[in-house]
C-alpha cells in the first residue's frame, strides 16, 4: 500500500522530493546517512557525529517539501526516533514521514492520532489478494489454484 501511494502521480506532483528508505538496522545515523545520499548523491557526511549528520540532513530537508517513507522498520530505540525527529522537524511545510513496520511497539514513539494499526490478513484473505494480483480484471483462476484446493 505504501509503495503504491509512493508511486502515485498525484503524490509525485505534490512533493518536491520523494525518499524511500529501507534500512535493516534502523538507527538514526543509518537512516540519516541514506537520506543524505538520496538528497544529494555527492554529499559527504561532514563528520561521523550524529549531531553533525542531523544538522546536515536538516539543512537539505528544509529546502524541500518531501515525503520520507521508512519502510519495514523492524524496531528503533526511542533515542534514535527522537534524533530522527529532530532532523526532520521544522522542514518545509507540508512535508510528511510514513513509517511502516510489523513491530507494534513503534507506535509508542508516535502521536496516538498519527498511526494506523492494520490487522494481519488471514490465510484466505492473503490468498484472495494474491489471486486478485495474479489474475486481474476477474480472469479465471485455475481450479488447481483455488482456495478450496489448498485444503487438500
């Protein structure tokens, strides 16, 4: 859902910069390094100090109306989340950050009204979604791949 929204032409036209970040070890430093490289591919971190990196990213972000997607974040410490927030706060008006995760504990770091808790799909719902993606427009799904045949 996040990827589909990210590639939407209206979203692309609304923001001056789209940044997609997938970091397996999501520390503030790692995320900020990726964001810095996406904002300026030739940028060199001034120092390996989180404060310096944060300020460098902040100075680039305040010039942009951006959408930052932090995809599939497995977990993050409250300190790293706070460091990241400090880098992106006071950016251009209308900038947004979207974080996706299967870790329910991350919601404790964000405002209560700004998170959406989606339930996991059942096996049947997952199968229906896969079938819908494989056979769009109502094309017939082979009987061998029907949900009923999965029980056998």
